[in-house]
């Protein structure tokens, strides 16, 4: 299975841009969906994601795993996210409390995120959930009732018509990191 190197700083910076786009406060479900769509778009176009986060199928659709865990379990997972986001107790909303900037993001990373935000950035979580549950649009997603199942990014590459030979090269490059 293809595994990229996770870049927490890029994930935080993208999440902050998403949160700002949505008025500075939003549900974390929408953030992880939009991060998923950004990484998926990047994999399709460039062969690698922006964040390198692990991709999983969950009951509510495909998501990026580390970011979801950081929002769901902020005190046990990563204090770094808490430096930038206030995670409201008892609900699923987060507020951007400090801008992390975007020094780790390349212009190409930002362009991909802007494309995703222009298309889906104002959608409610329920709409994002319904959209990403579409097997024709997201055949890499596996419908599950509970738990989680890993999504192999190689499936996204195959959907983008990347050859098996090129996928093997990408896997070898990732393994060397």
C-alpha cells in the first residue's frame, strides 16, 4: 500500500486557510473532508498529496486520519493543533485562534486548495458527506458501518489513469523517504 510522509505543518496551515474561508469557525468534519478533497486532487494531478495524511473510509465517508484524530482527541493526539485551534468542548466546532501562516505550502499546494475551496468550500458537512459517498465519483471509498478502512492512494492514481509502472515508481520513491 502506498504511504506518503505526513506533514503536520502543512495540514495545520491548510486547515487554518479552510477555517478562515469559512469565517474563522466551522465544524471539524468539513475541515477533514476539504483536506481529503485537497489531498485527493493533489494525488490525481501531481502524484502526491499536500499533507501526506493517511486516507481512510469511515462511516461518514473518506477522510484524512491524523487531522481527524487531532480534532477528535486534541489532548491525547497533538498539542500543536491546540496552539492554532480552539476545539469547543461538547460539539464538533473549531475556531481559528492563531494564524499559522502558510510558509510550508508551495504555490501549487495553495492553488489546489483554492480550487477545492472555490468548488466545495462553502458546502455544509452534510452536503460534503453525501457528495463523497458517491461511488462513481469516489470509487476508492468503501461504505462501512463502523470502524475504519485504509484507502490506498494508488487507487486514486489509477482513477487518474496513471500507469502501473508509474505507480510503482511513486511507491519506490515514497519508500525511500
